[in-house]
C-alpha cells in the first residue's frame, strides 16, 4: 500500500475516532464530574490517609482557599528543618531521608550505619543483568528503560509476590540501592549506541552517598567535588516524597491496592513520572528556557521577558502548548518549599560556574509570569514556581545531561514510592475503583452488509 494512501487512511480513521468517541465528551457539562480527581475548587479528591508525607499550600477559611507559603514534611518533620540540619552538620541526607520515609522515625547513628550497609550490599545488580537487560537492549529513553528494568528484577527475585512487611522492606531497600546503578548504566549505554560515544561502566563504591555514587557512575573519569555532591544530595532529599496525592505515588498506591507485586507498582510509578505534566516537566523547563535565552536580548529587562512569556501563553512560540513550564502547582500557591530551598542552594554554584545571569533570568520568568498569565487568560490564580523550575538549572550547573533529569527524580522518589506502597498494602485493604459516567446509549447490532 503506498505511503500516501496509508497516511490518508490513518487520517480518516483518526477523524472518525474523534467524531464518534471524543466530541460528545469534550463538549459535555462536567460540573458533577471530578476530572483529574479534582474538586471544583481545584483541591484533590480526598481518598485516604497517610502518615508519610504532607504537602500544604493553602488553608481553608469559611469554605474558601486562602493562599499561604508552602510547607512539605516527611513523617511530620519539616523539609526545611531536615535540609538545614544536614547542611549544618555537613553530611549527606538522602539515605537518612529514605530511612525516615520507610520506617517512620529518624535513625540513631547505629541504625543509620546498618541501613547504609544494607544499601551498599544491595547495589550490585543480579548476575548478567546489565549485560542482558541494558547492553543488549538499549533505549533512547532512560525512563522507559528504568521501568522495564524494574519489571525485569521481578524475575531475579526468589520471592517476588510475597506482600509481607519483611519482604516488602527487603525489596524496597534493594530498589533504592539499585535505581542509581540502573539509571547510570542505561545512560552510558544509550550514549554509546545512540550518540556514538565511548562506553564506560563503573561499579558503585561502597561507603559513598547516593549523590556521590551517582556522579561517580555517570562521569567517564568518575571525578566530582564535594560541593557538587552535596547540591545533588539536596535535590534528592527535596524530591524524595510529596505526599500520597501526586500522580506517580497515587499510581503506585493504585497498583498496590490490587495486591500486585512491588516491581509492578514501582514500574507503573516510573511510567507516570515520565510524563511532561509530572516529573518530565524538569526537562521541558530547560528546553523552554533555552528558547527564552535565545529570544530575550536583555535578560535584566522584565518587560522584554514578560513580552516573550506572553507569546508562550498565546501558543506562538516554544512547543505551542501555551504552558510556562515550571510555573504553577496543584497544591502550592505563594511558594513551593522545595523551590525556595533549591534556589538558595544554587546561588553559590551559579556564581562559581558563571551562570548567575541564567539564574537571574529564571527568577525574572518566575516574577513576571503570574501577572502575564492573568492578563492573557483573565484568571487571577495565585501562582508560584514549582520545583521543576530550578532543579533542571541545578542539574545543568552540575554538568548533568538533560536525559538524566527525570531519571534522577525517580532515583530520589523511589524511597517515597516504596514507603507509600507498604502503607497502602498494610492499611488500604480495598482496591481502588473510581467511577466513570457512561454517556453512550444502547445501539442494536448492525450486520456487516448493512453498515454504511
């Protein structure tokens, strides 16, 4: 069949599909439907309880949402206090954060040392796993490779379907330890096969923090500074959890509610995080930011920045989505606490790397977007920069390539996913079953010879 005819047929089929299957839904009154599992005021539909994480971005007074500075806590501990403590005590915090999320309490030095040893012992991938799952089957997209690799780990687990607490803890520790290795190996193999670069495979070094090992694994010469590793560690801590309602964690809990295995639940969460409206937004931020840099001549001129942001919102430039990536959040209003922390931490490195101008331009985009958004859309929504706005810039300062931005998010978030899976399995006890209102009426079967 000629290519042109195939294209014409596909176009016709797509047109028929939309006409028969989507148009009636698109134009239908949805006032009683909670699309996106959101209430009419934008808040999330309440479906359960969690003791793991809490993201608060507004208060409710007399039934109305009142904007407030954002707060994020892990097991009741404020993220800001945790980060300040790790910084003050000059130590890496992600491993301690993972322990806190999994077990619900801050560890003693003895328990933390034991946990670190367990993670070190678990970093080694199963025999021939890198060769068979990554080298022989490279992928252009690291998130897809990560998801498939997680599913493949099921086959190497002698007891994969056991949902006892002890077994899920074992699986969780192994996944937290192995995620950086899988991501790093998938990255260097991808660069070798699809970017024609030299192949190098490093093994994780026992005793290094997760951030140090990540930089060691992805760099050809394995070199990194302590300052680089500490900044990456802060990113991992800030991304470790975000309550039960974010899409990837909800996906993990949703799959877990069926009684499925750990690997299926975590792989599904990876697929969710990949999306550009979720974890993949950090890559979109940087892609869009490059266009802003190229088209705004005076980075210090807020009016010129605002003019280009207006063009983005009007779908004239960038990816024509009308979205300013990195701006706005489902929960946070006045500020995203993760953004506040990472922007502060980025300041010093930006000065060192000669990237202070880029940081200031990003701040200008953050500053002008709410006003321009209100002018273009008529929506007076209170809007702040979310964590994706600055995490990508930090990764760029660390010379981390864009294809690793979202996988690094997954490396951090896997500890939160595992904690939520365990909580769901042990306390949920009911399969998720939301409803969709069927709007198609009964139709009688039409024989093939009578179809028009």
